[in-house]
C-alpha cells in the first residue's frame, strides 16, 4: 500500500512536468516568437499539410520581420516540419501513411507497456476528472477548443503512464503524443470522437482501478485502433490522395 500511495502522489507531478516540457512556449527573441507562431499554425493545420508558402507570405500573415521569419523557417526545416523549395518558398510537410503507421505502432508499444505497469497504481478520481475535461472541451473546427481537448487527452494518458513509476517511459509517450498532435488536429474536422473517447476512457480507468491488466490492455488497444481509423479516414478524404495510383510494385511481397 505504501508503494501504491507513493506512485499515486508522484504520478501527477511527473505527467504535468512532461506535458509542460513538450508544449511550446513563446521565447523572448523575435525569432523564438516567430518559430512558436509558425509551428503552432502548422500543428493546428491552419497551415495545411502540403501547402507551399513564401517567406513574404509568412511575414505578412504573422506580422514578422524578415530575419526572424528566415531564422524560424530554418529551425522548422531542421525539425522536418517544412521543406525549402528552390525559388518557391517552403512546403509544409505533408502527413503520410508512413507517419500514421509508424507513430501508432510506436505509441502502442509504449502505451501498452505503461498500462501493464500502471495497473492498480493510478488515481481513478484524478483520471475521471481529466476525462471530463476531455469530453467537455472539444468543438471541432475551433482550434483553441481542440487545443484544450488534446491537452486534457494527453494529460490523461500521461497520468496513466506516470503511474507506472518509470519517468523515461512517460517521457517517451509524451514525445510521441507531441508528434501526433498535428494528426489529431487534421482528423478532428472529419469526425468528432468525444463521446466514443469518453466511453473508452471510462473502460480503461475502471480496468486500471480494479487491477485488471488484460482488460486495461484491451481497452488501450481498442482506443488506439479507433483513433488510428479516425486519422486514416481524414487522410483518405484528403484531395492529395485522391489520384494516387497503387501498383503491385508498391505492395509488400
């Protein structure tokens, strides 16, 4: 019981610290502020995947100076969020099916391990509070409400991971969720899964609270499958995929 109480008391702090660590914040320099503003627009899909923009368009859109804009775009290019195009500006990195497959595969590996370790060691009341915040805050198409929803959603999953008592595991999940944020914004305009997710979270929380490892893993897998299907639907609906030709040579042997 003492070990369980320690895990419960520490999990909130670890999850909160991790979430804060991966959420961008504005710096003091103009180039930092420019980077934050452009990156935020890319993640929220206000600058859509595949969009080609010039430095001048970015400057005008965000009210930035040229030097700050160029420095910010160079940092974004280094992170793989934009790609410089010779004499054409920059392309916002497209979202690919490979991104979808790799990120969900990695998240499943990390999150299932976290859930197994967290069974019986989490605070159900705290998780239910976060679940209520998730379900009450999302209005698809409103980027600010989507941000609040995704923050609460990530916090809930990080709180579960923190219950495992392995800070590196929690940081690994935080990194994956941070990278997946753009996928979630992209897909929320296609389908609002708020009610479904609340039910999925309730099933997971109940399983964790009663120490049922098999049910907790099953709930995690089902939520990941539903989430992946939502993003896949959004990608398939994207105009950029409508004319892609699939040939035998592209299929696995």
